[in-house]
């Protein structure tokens, strides 16, 4: 998903999406470790999407703290 699309989601949806991606990343790492993963670029893409989610959540958190 693009950052613009992610910004439209609620905090709960972003957290749920983050958990799903972390689970998917875990499974892909396991496949990579035993040599079953063919497309290793998936690992990089998922890590980047998790970072996007965390960035958006942190921006929202900082906006709430600002007086």
C-alpha cells in the first residue's frame, strides 16, 4: 500500500495491518532460512511497509501530544 492510502486508515486498522505484516514477515523469514523462498525481495518490501505504518502511527502520536 502507498503511504497516502495508509494515512486514510484508522489507528486500529494500522495496528492490525502491522501485526499481519509482522506475522507474514516471520513466515517469510522461516521460508528463507530453509531455502523455500524464491522471491527474497518480499522481505524488503514488507519491512518497508512496516516502517511506513510505524511512521504514520508515530506522526499521529506526536500530533496528539502537541498543545
